[in-house]
């Protein structure tokens, strides 16, 4: 529950309210790049419990590739709501409608920059390593299901000289 003292309002962020708030804030952030950047920057700092619930939902609403990287900041080893309920799909797949019907096909979108940023985190940031690997793995699963966009290489960052997947970072016990 959040108290907004100057207004005297208490907000309880249950599942329904989180979605409504995230949709509202996400719509504002899509219109205001400064707000979007502030929201993405929040992921790098220490968050309250409410912020930890709200940010993944807001990032899911944004649907930008930057949110994949920001979400890795939030994860610290676990999975996030970004990976469920269409969050990652909205960033990796575009809905292409069929004529005037209500049906559509999923067309893969390129995510080269986000994948390269996540690969860098995987290689150089021990705190986000497992999270970045989990997101990159989910991207690969979506690529196997829906195909890879033309020109997007399988390796997230071939110029790094590291193999994909970098199994040396996850030694078998």
C-alpha cells in the first residue's frame, strides 16, 4: 500500500491495480522520452517493494527493446513478469493483421542491440549474469517458435570472440 500524503490517498497495488497503473504510466512514457529514460534508469538503483512490483509491469507496457536490458537489472538471478504474459513477446514479435478480420500472425522483430547489451551483461556483470542468460535463452526459444528476423545473427555478439552460449560462465558441477 502506498500513501500519497499531500493528497491523502492510499493505493493498494493488487494485480488489477498494477495493470491499470502500468498501462497509464506506459502510455505516458511512450509519449515522453524523458519519462521513459527515468523509468529505465530506476532499474539500476535500489527499489522499494512496490517499485519492484510496478516496474516490470510498466516495462511490459513500454514494449521497447531497452526494457529487456533494464529488466535484467531488476532480476538479479530470478525471472520477471517481463518473461510472462506477453511482455517479451511484445518486444520480439509484431502482430500482423489479416485483412479486416480479427486474426493476426506473429512476425519476428529484430532485437540485435538489446541482445548485444544483455550478452555484455552476461560476460561482465556477475550480479546480472543469470538474469541476462535467462532473458537471452527466452529470446532463443521465441526465435525457434516464430523464426528469426532477416539479418539477425544467432550469436548475440559475435565480435566478442566468446562462444554462444558461453557455457564456461556456468560450470557443471
